[in-house]
């Protein structure tokens, strides 16, 4: 139950923290390592993420707006209104998603644009 507004982070290491119902606005992060965190009801606006490693996180009910992503690997996904290039999709539901060369595993992304993110569940 934390509210982060206009938050700028550089090289933070977060471990074993529960992030629930966090609202991030204008969040700029670089080189973040998130390990074993449950992300639930995450609302992000103008969220820019680069070089992040997400491990063992359940991403549930995330709303990403103005999210830019590049280099995704998507495999076995359901995409609607999706523009992708050279993707590998695995068990994801993508709606209104624009990605390129990312790795997503077992996540539900709606209106999500990610850049250089590596999601592993």
C-alpha cells in the first residue's frame, strides 16, 4: 500500500518484498532486480523500465500505460491488435500490445509496452 509518484531509481536491489496495490506514476528505473515479489493490482503510467530482471513474480491485474518495449520473445500467446516482430510467445495473453524481442512467461499483459524486460516465472 505504497504510493510512488515521480520516482527515480538507479540500481536498487529489492528482495523478498511484497508489492501489493502499488501505484507508480512517472516511474523511471534502471537496472532493477526484483526477486520473489508478488505484484498485484499494479497500476503504472508512463512507466519506463530498462534492463530489469523479474524472477518468480506473479503479475496480476497490471495496468501499463505509455509503456515502451523493445526486443521481446513471445511464445504461444493470444494477441489482439498486436504488432510484433520476431517474437516468441509462451502462455501469455496480450491485448493491444506492441513489442519487439522480449521474453514473457506466464504473464497477462493488457495494453502493455515494455522495453528490454526479462520476465521469468
